[in-house]
């Protein structure tokens, strides 16, 4: 065998000596380096677009990725840095590396996003990359990773729980009940003079309330006594870890199977087994109830919950699993994180705490006789809504996104309030990817003005025809934190209602004392994840007097 191979090789290269081979190699490498002076070898050329630096011959921006993978730099900070230093003026820029189809075009601009998410929506699906990243956690059929008909069916079905009637009854009742539990916990924290980890408490609140409203499952993660906060919630720990790993996979240079040999991969498989068994408990107990009680087993008979709706469609136990995980990521993380960032901003600008209190008192009452905020109260509280929106603008819960290009296309700047003069058309090719970062867009003066870095709820306020203050709705493409187009966030109203109701309940009834030393010396920052978690900070509550 060896003889046959070596003899055919010697036949092939018989007359070529080592020196000739070396020269041939050097010349071809040099020619390739001339052909690809700042991009990955094999990628298609692109004109009229800023190339993010450093970019080297043959390897393009590989070193940039390696720095991120080795955690020497952070992806969100890097996209922001490149946008504001190398692609000033809101210009698009491009990078090449051996992931995401070789070439990535960064389009941090509402005018480009409108083309990608509306004008030519079908050309920019989540595609194979998102499925590779999310498959083992959120499934390829889950609403977040799927495309086409599968996605559309999930979306239509799920939108039923956010219907107007369901909102007024089932959703609102659950939020109000959980706010009462939160209030009992905060009272206990006051009595025991104990500070609480605020981001963690918000996670517990949204996990508990969303599990109740969507799956009728009492996860028992929101205790009524502060001692209960010491017990880590295993589901949340595993879920957070799984999201961190999915985030690492975005730019993974090695194939997915290599995770079988890494410590992170081992930990991930263990976390996934625990997550699955946890969700199966929810599914199995509901299936058992359905067998006993028939098809409407939602506790609140005024409307069907999410699990019930999907069970009615005949989904199997295995198909229901990703439904639970997809909706938990949507319902738990995003709102909890937004609340954690809002209170961080309020620590920086305490004048807004007084303004919120002034504005909510006529609607929800005084500290000692405060009633929970109802869904219908939202329109009476534009200032509170503006504060929540402003936190979501600055700290978007989905801070970055990537889409696969299906067919060659020219992304033309379209419409939008923030169209920037002189934006070029952007040429993209099938198989490549486009990326945007809402985290960067909210920090771009070209989009939000010179004061873009400031927490300034006033930007979300305007007067209506009769001179009354109302919350200003910008175009979806400019205020893009809730996404835009056909895949616009399904839970926006829920998130905004929940965020406002929790903020009103806390600020109306309690004085909040932040740990100023901690906030100044090691201010909260974001954790690496698919979403935008806020690192822990502690708050001490005392009851407010009338
Ligand atoms: C402040 C809170 C929230 C923010 C900032 C937010 C933002 C977003 C964003 C940016 C997306 C697009 C994600 C992507 O395609 O990659 C999205 C999708 C989605 N969101 Fe939200 N979200 C929030 C709260 C919620 C809540 C409470 C729910 C309730 C279940 C929810 C349900 C969904 C669903 C189901 C989708 C998928 C829509 C689709 O692909 O058709 N969101 N959200």
C-alpha cells in the first residue's frame, strides 16, 4: 500500500525537487497575498466599503476573532469601537474570517436594517449559523432558530396568548399576583435590614411570573423571605450557562463536535440534561392533568396558556421541550435584564426616581395604600414608560444579531427617521452574513443625536394634539431594541407592562439605597451571553412613608 502511494507520488513529482516545490509555494503564496491583501483567501472582493482593521493578507480579520475567543477583548465593545473609530458617520464595514460564511458585513444603521428586515426579509433568514449555535438548547424548530413555515406557525400560535383579552385577564392577573409576592419579599428584606442582589431578584421575578402565565408551572424561585434568595435556582444557573456557551459558538472556528473534548462541552451536556429533565417535569405533569381533566387545563379559564395552545396542536412531548425553552429565554431574561439596567441608570440619575414617583402617585396611590398597576394604567404613565424605553434603548436585551444572505443582493438604504446622508449601497453575496448591534446603534450620534450616551427618558416624550404628554413611538427600525419587521418581538407589550408595573411597585413603596462604593468602584457591566445580563449589584430597601 505504502509502496503504491509513494511510487505514484514519485511519478507525479518525480522530476520536481524540494527547492522547486518551495519556490512554487512562496510564489503562489505571494500571488494570493496580492490577490487578497486584506481579506481571507477565497472570499469575494468588495469595493467601496470600509475594511475593519487589523486585516491581513490571506487571513483577513482572523486575529480579531482570536482575541475575542480568547476573551482578550469583548465582542460588543469591539463592534462599537470599530463603528465609532473606523466607520464613523454610520458607515457600514466588512470583515473576513473563517466563520459565518467567510465575509461579514456590519450594518449598524436603521436605513440598512429596514431593507434586511422588511424590504427583502426572505433573503435574510436566521439560517444555518443560528441553528448551529442554538440547536441543542432551543431546537431547530423553536421560534428563535426556525425560518419559513415552521417559524410562521409557531408565531401565529404563540401570538394568541398575547391577545388583547388574554392580556386583560390571565397575563395581568399573574403579574399582579407575582408583584404581591415580590412586595412580601422586599418587606421582609426591610425587616431584616438585608440588602438584595437586584439583578438576581428581577430574574427570579420574571422566571416565576412567566412560568406561571405561560405554562401554569410554579417554579418556586421567588421566595417571600430573604433567606430564600441564598438558594441558587438550578434551572436559572444551567440556563445562563447554556446561553454563555451559545454566545461563544457564534465565532467558533472549530467544528461543533470538538465540544465533546472540552471542559465547557462536558459542562454544557450536563446542564442540558438537567434543563431537559426540568422542562419534562412541567410537560409531563400537564399531560397527566389533560388526561384527567380534558383539554382546557389552564388554571385561569379565561384564556388558554401557551403550553395548552401548543398541546392542542398535537405536539409531542419532545416537540414541546424547545417551546418551553424558547419562550423562557424570551420571557425571563429580557425583561429582568431591562429592569436591572433601568435601576442602574436610576442610580446614576436619581432625579428620575423623584420624577417617576411624582408621575405615578395619582394613578397607583400613596406608598401605604398603593394598588398594583393595571394594564389599562399604562397609557396614564407616559413618563414611567419613557424611562423603561430609555433603559431598553441603551441596554438592548438582544444586543447583536446575525443573518445569513441567501441570494446576492444590494442592500439599499431605505426610509427611516435616521437615514444618514451619503450612505452607500452595500453589495452582499449568497452564503455571507450580515450583522448589526443594537448596543452600538443606541450609542451612535448619527442615530440618536449627540446625547446618545445619556440616559434621557425625555427623548421618548411628546405632546399629543390636546397638549397631553404621551410616550413617543419611534419607527421600529430606529428604536430597534424590540426588533422590527415580521419578526418583531411578540412580547413587547407584556415586557413593557411588566417592567412598568414592577418599577412602580418598587419605587412607589420603597426607598432604594444602592451600595455606592460598589457602584463606583466596580460598576455593573454586561455578561457575555446571547442576551445582555447585568452583573450583580446590591440594593437596600426601606419602606417609604406617605
Ligand atoms: C424588554 C424586553 C424585551 C426585549 C428588549 C425583547 C426583544 C426582542 C428581540 C430583539 C427579538 C428578536 C430576536 C431575534 O430574532 O433574534 C425578540 C423576539 C421575540 N420576543 Fe422579545 N423582547 C423582550 C421581551 C419579551 C417577552 C417578555 C416575551 C414574552 C414571551 C418576548 C417574546 C418574544 C418572541 C416570542 C420573539 C420571537 C419572535 C419571532 O422570531 O417571530 N419578548 N424580542
